[in-house]
């Protein structure tokens, strides 16, 4: 929870010269950059200034945060960011193709997963609590049991890892909120799979990041490519054509990585198998025949 940040200040100097005959006084200005560090987990009470230098222009940061401490992640950096997450919490998933067990991941991050009804209509599948409330402890991930019946195991796995991403990437945002408003002691993050138009821009960005990073964590690019290549190779050797092999390959990948069929199809397209667009298209109440182009 430690953050590094720069404080830019304008200093006003009064310069005086006193001689036997007259006094002179002038005022000048200089901008300074204060390099600072503090722990949000300690409400920045340990805030220190590490160094001071004249300020000329803004310098780029290696891991930038927005003003509200939401990470700045471009679409081009999503795979890189997912790999960094796995290196820290599930490194074996980057060595050989394996499914990422969401409950083991949560345990390694110090989080506990509980099954509990969240909403009566089942529209919210998961929730994470950043601070203790009257009913839920901090570091708790809640998964609504109805998610198993309304969706599938892939969606449940997705929900748990989605919440793990929020804990890893967005705790600073919530801690900053607590510093500004202590009444937010019961803050938690809900996920329904979609981004509500009424939510703030910051929350929309956090949901986009969690929605985008989760499938890349469950199906890291290089390992996904390796597994897809091996499955397709076996099917080609058995005499199947490319278009005939695509749909069963997607299904096999979905089962292997513990994701939904749609998530596996989208990931196939992401990594370069653009012909996957022609698979599993549901029109007028039925799946149409797969096509290639």
C-alpha cells in the first residue's frame, strides 16, 4: 500500500539588500518538485519527503496512477500487466499451460472465498470487501451460489479472479476514499459483469480493467497459444480441416482453462485466430454452421 508521489510547489522568495544609503527588496519565484512516499495503509501518517529539486517539466512514471490512484493501463499493456500479476501470485501458470485455480489464487493473496446470497434476483455474482463491515470481514470475496445455476463454472471462476484483480489493483483507490471520507468504512466493490452507466468514471475504469485482465490471467497469452497450437495440431493430424477443428478446439480450451466457451472464443481472436469469429454464432434461435474467411 506504499505509494510514491511528487508534490509540485511554488516558492516565493523575498530578497533584501541593505546598504548604508538605501534598502532594496525584490521578490522572485521558483517551482520545486518534492519527491515523497507514504503508506496508505497507515493513512499516510508516515509521509516523508525523500528529495527536493527544481521543477522544470513532468517526468513519466514507470507505473503511473491517476489522481484518484486508479492504475493507468492501456489496452496494449493488458497482457503484460496480466503476466506481472501471475509472476507475483501464480508463476507456474507462465511455465506450462495449466488452469489457474481461483481459490488457490485467492488464498495466496490472503483472501477468503465465501458462498453467500448477495442479491435476491441474482444479478450480482460477486463482491469483495475492502474493510470490515457488520456482517463481512475485510479480505472476503463473496460468490452468490445462484451463479452456479444461472451461469456455469467458468463464470464462477471468472468472478473470483475478477475480485482478486480488484484487490490487487484498486485497494489504493478505496484507501484514498477513506482518507477523504471516513464514513466509507463499509466500502465494497460489486460486480455484475457489466458497467453501470450511472457509476463514476473511476469505477467504470476499474471495472474495465478487471473485466479485461481476468481472462488474460486465466488464459495467459503464450501458454494459451501453446495449448491451442497443440490441440489444433492433433486435430489436423487426424484429418480434420481448419474450420471443422475450430469449434471443438475452443470447447477443449474452455474446459482446460476453466472458462466459458465465449471467453475461450474471444481469447482465440485476441491472440490471432481471427477465423474464430465464424464459430458458435447463435442466430434466430439456433447455432449456424461455422464459416471461415
